[in-house]
C-alpha cells in the first residue's frame, strides 16, 4: 500500500523534465501519446527536475520500443544513498537487470534475465524500491526481485546524466507515454 499516485509525466507536458546530456543534444518530439526518445549516440534520455522519489517508493512507466538494437528503456533511481539503473533490452536487445550490484552490471549479476522485446511493442513497467529490495513487474508479471542486503550498489558512469531520477535508451528509439510515482 502507498500514498496517492503523483503523475510525473502525462504524455504531453515536459516542463518537469530536461534532456540528459550523454554526448549529443538530441531533440525530443512530442507525439499524440508521449515523447519520442530518439536513438542516442551513445544514449538519449530525460531527467526529472521535480523532487525525485526516494525509498520506499513505487514508480510506473508506460513505454514503447519503436525500433533499435539495444536497450529501449533504462531508469536510474535512488536507493540507499546510491543509485541503480534498471535496464530493459540491453546487450543486443534481450538482457534485463540492475546495474550495478557488487561491481557487476546487469549482464553479469544475479538480476540478469533474458527477454525478447519486439519492435513496436508497448509495456507497463512497475518498479518498487526499498533500501533492502528492488522488484520489477513487466505487464503485471514479475521480471525480477533483487535482495539488496549486504550488496554494494553503484552507477555506471554512462548514465550519470540520469541522476537522481531519469530515463534513457541506447541505440533504440522509444516513446515514453506516462510516468507516475508514489511513496510506499
């Protein structure tokens, strides 16, 4: 159970978001039901400028993978005074997990799962974060459940522009439709 949901992005108003500078300064196009995050070189993304959620919290994202060959969605978020990044479709388009735990990114730690994400597919991602655990549901089914007790948490430097709470894609074009969050 949690507090009321707060809408952080409604599909049209980007006033609380700014472009994360990952190397180039891409343009973000508003479309009928969201914002296009273009294929980045190397990454493209948006960082929330309001008060970022802090643990314990839950966040929900609606996102479409339009096309591309790598991760279509990554969200960087605060936990235990550090940050982690949930990656969906990384390392050639199929690896999911949390980067970084105990010095290993999502491709090499215990949160690694494999899932195919066809182009043109829309997803609902629910992220629940406490200081001890991160749970992720994809379209209502559990994707991962990570126990963080006794684990070292750190951030890959490539996603620093997403701190404290931001989304990004790599070599993939994505549409971000909605973002909401609530305290647990």
